[in-house]
């Protein structure tokens, strides 16, 4: 009975996850020209332009602010849920419940 309940909870978590992950669609990339360029022909290590690097880094950081930790919580919670279902017994149920709680906490923070 416990394994069936945990399996149903895991299946629900898997079906609920793609909807949450759809909110992370990346911004469309700029069109790149095909073929060799003078900038690509340079050999060696070059320091990046600070103005371009800072603007690009801040735009990327703003777009994904805080999503990394929340996604990690959802992944770890889902893994603990599955591992708890595989283990079985009282310990497995406790691990699965803790994993579900961690995953749901990550999902709650991700949606906020």
C-alpha cells in the first residue's frame, strides 16, 4: 500500500514538473553570422570587454534570479522521493515524505 501511494505521488510530481519548468524558457539568442570572422581568428587568451561582460552578466542574473536553488530543491526532493520508494519499509516512507516536502518547498519558492 505504501509503495503504491509513493508511486502515485512520484508520478504526480513528474507530471507536475514540466509545467513548472516551462516558465524557464530562455531568451531567444541573437542571430549569429555563419563563416569565419576576424575576432574568431585571434589566437591566445583575451580579456573580455568589461562593459559588455558586466551588462551581459547582469541581464543573465536578473533573468534567472534565485531559480537555481529552487530547481535544485525540486530535483533533490524528487530524487529522495524515488529513493524512498525503492528502499521501502518505514525508513523509505520517511525518506519519501521528507523528499516530497523538500520538493514541494522548492516548487513553492519557484512559483513565487
